[in-house]
C-alpha cells in the first residue's frame, strides 16, 4: 500500500528523488572503495568516474519492472555487496585496488599461505567496518521505491541508459581499435573499477594472461641448457643479488653529479661502490629492455630470448636457488613477459597487485621479503628485486616524508612554472629510490654474505631534461639521451673481495649497453660456458667497445638503429660534464 501511495504521488511528475535513491544504492557498492582510493590518494580519478558511470546500468531493470523494485534491487544488491566486501577488504589490507593480479596471487598461494596473510594483516576494526558497510547498504535498500513511467517512456529510458553506458563506448572503442576484440578489451578497462565487473574482468584477463604466460613458460622449458657450464663457486656458499630499477635517469642522481641532493644515502656509500658512468639501455620501455637485459638477446639479435636461457635459468643451471621479489604490476597483458621471468624462479614474492599503474605503491615493501630471502639456508642463492622505481606518475612513487623538493631551487631555467611540480616530484621519487636501494645494500652488507649486489635501471626517463625542456616521458621514435642513460653500480661483500679481483677503476667509463648484462653477470659470478662472450663483459680484460645501439630492432628496415653517441647528453645545471660523458 505504501509503495502504491508513492507511485500515485510520483505520477504528477517524474520521481527524481526515488530515481536518485536507486542510483545511490547501486553506486554505493563500487563507490565506497573508489571514494577511499580518492581520499587516501592511492590512485587517480578515472576509477571513481568509471565506477560512477557503470553504476547507472542497474537502473534499466528498475525502470522496466517497477513493481519488482525491492526484489530486483535485493537480488542485484546481494551480488554487488559480496563483491564489494572482497574489494573493500582487499583495500583495507593492502591499500590496493582489486585486479587480475589478485586472482593470480590467490591461485598461486596455498591455504597455509592465505592463513598467514589473514593472521598478519587482519585487524579487529575491519569487522566493525564490514558491519557498518553492510548496515548502510541495508539502510539504502530501505529507502528504495518504485519509479513509475509510462511503459514506452520506461523502455526508451532503459534503452538510452544501456546504449550510453554500454553500447556507445563499446562501438566507439571497436571503431578506434579496428576490431571487436580490441574494442572489448578497452571496454573491459572502462568497466573494471565497478563491481561485479571488477571480479569478472579480473578473472577473464587472468585466464587470458595465464594462457599467454604458460605458452612462454612451455617454450622456455624446451630451451636447451647452456653448453659446458661450470661454476667456480660450487664449493663455497654465495648470495648474489640483482636489483632492477625502473625509469631512473642517472643524470638526476647526485651520485652522478646532479646539482640537487637526490641520492644522499648512496653518496655516503660511494667509496664502497663500483659506479659505472657510461651505461645505456637499448630501449626505453621496460618489457622491451628487459627482454634483452635478462637474456642473450640484443639489438642485433633481438629474438635470442626465444631460443636461449634467461639469466634466472642460467643461475638455476649453475646450482642456485632463485628468488624473484617484485613491486611491479604482476598479472597484466603488458607484463606477461615479466611474470614469465619471475615464474622461472624457485620462489616469487608479488607485492603490487594494483589494477592501475598510477597508484601509490612504495618500493620500501621489498625490504622485508628481501631480508627473508637473504636468510634462506640455501648455499647458493640468486635474489632478483624488481622495483617500481621512479615510474610515472612520480607523485605515487614516494611517501609524504620524502616530499623534499618543492620550489624552483635547482630547477633549470627552461622548465616552466607549470612543469616544476612534475620536475620536483621526479626528484622526490629519485630520493626515495635512493633510500630503497641503499637500504638493500646496507641490509645485504649486514649479513656479510659471500657475493655481490648489482643495481641498474631498466631505462631512463626524460623529465624536462633534454634541450628545450619540453619532453616528458619516453618516446622511441623521438629519442633523447635521458631516456637511455641509466645508473649501473655494484657492491661486493668483504668476503667476496677477499677472494676476487674487485678493482674496476679502469672499467667505470667503458661504453656499455645493458643488453649485454648477462655476459657481465656470468663473468662476475664465476661462470663459464660455451655461449659466454667475455668481450661483452663490462669487467673483463677481453672487453671490446661496441656501438651503443638503440631503437626498435624489429623496425630496422624502416627506421635504422641509432648509435647512442649521436645523442650525447648535455650536463644539466650544476652538473660535472665529466660525470655524464658518453
């Protein structure tokens, strides 16, 4: 009877209040998590906007079947509530947004590990939060009422909602990508912030990415081992560490002569480090760069990663237990190659399961699992730590306590006032990266293992550094030196120095491409095998300088590879020219 009275009252005009209550009810289940993401500065506004729009889709059945408003809302609401509990709970625990990476971790973990996570992160206040979340959802449901329209108007309105929210975006993206598959993939990204699509899209993408990764792993398992591999350290314990940075241009590090104090902790360790100042990356993108850095592939032989072992596989063959600790996104279509590398290791720690790359995810999280891996009893260990480094958007790469650079002091004159905040946030990201990398070195030195730690970045980044100060990011078709100049340094424990020649003073300025890292690594690690080319080892007496090739090797017929010496970087204000010579 009460419902009938409300419908008669609203017959005088459209019941906007009832309509808004319906929308708020459906939006609430996605909106609460997205609102928390906004308030905590975890990510940008796009997820909030997309969840807001997608929530409107549930209004269509409400308009078409007004007499079943409460029942339909309850049935849909239960599904949305269950999904929102999972999404909200995940955010409470990890301060991350639910994604396909979470699905991957769930299926990779066993029941015991899941129990450990729950015990470690669960807090009593979460129970109260879940109860409050549920109670408010019930309160919103009690406010719902039927919104009546003439039948034909209801049909037109429902159709318009579905076309605007689903049809038009899907057609638009299909036209833009040139295929339905491509358009649907873009559309999935659009709807992913809203429940229940968050779980549905995550699971669908998990299956697709897993299939691609499994194909790569199957192919990798069929690659023949290195011939005649010998490990000169097989009779003594050794712990070797490879730290891979992200988007860090060495020209913005005080360790390399930058005028701002962006690497104070590494500066303090300078006398203990072998700091190489003439190393570049072959490509300015993570996947494409590491495809060469971690394999025998290079610019002239880009497909060797398909037929030769990776660095991880090489070390496993040499008798090492291998660990991969990553703060990069785990399970995305783009990162399939990275996850394939990580899955070749014996143990993996995945820390970044955010849906969006532009999310607050700090590299300090790698320190605890790194120390745990250091304590593993295996006699021979390889630990790979993959950082998120100084990846754009830079303001998400460091906590507020590292917000040091805030004005124009030390900023080149050509950088505009509008660009200064971005310029400063990059330097702050470099400052926090300094803290993380130096912490790893210090923790490694405290354990005093027999071994070494090597740090390099996958590629650089131009943040208003090159001539004109108008370039931001990376573009292989318009290369600038800062996109390719990377930090490259190594630390050796006292135990290692006692039995190895660690005098590299004459090698620090050698021109070198990180695409040949696997030869340097094998040489440092005391490995020998038929495929090893010591002329490509940065620390070998047999080293032979080569052109520092950059560019897309698969487009050589259209756009020839470039010798990096043609992009000789110019010192930034206050920088020692000798430090950045190429």
